[in-house]
């Protein structure tokens, strides 16, 4: 059985170390601030069309998902 977590939790708390998805929090925060700043100067941002953004992630493969 393979096991994976989310949020890049500290791997030293499990044995074997837990494979995890690192959601790139810094990228998420940077993108959120950038989007907010781009809308702050607009007279009515509610009229803007919706959009989709991706901040990315990294899979941290550790002992819980290796043979």
C-alpha cells in the first residue's frame, strides 16, 4: 500500500516518511497579491470576467510510496 499526504507536512513524524504534495504556499500568496493589486485600481472589478490561475505544486516522494 502507498500513502501520500497534502500540505508538505514534516516527514519526520512518520515512519516511513510520508510522501506529500507541497502546494507551493509562497506562489499562492504571490499570485493572490498580484491579482488583488490588479483589481484595486478598477472602478468596478465585479464586471471583470472570471479567470483561472494555477500556482503549481511539487510532489515530495518519500518512503511511504516507494517499494
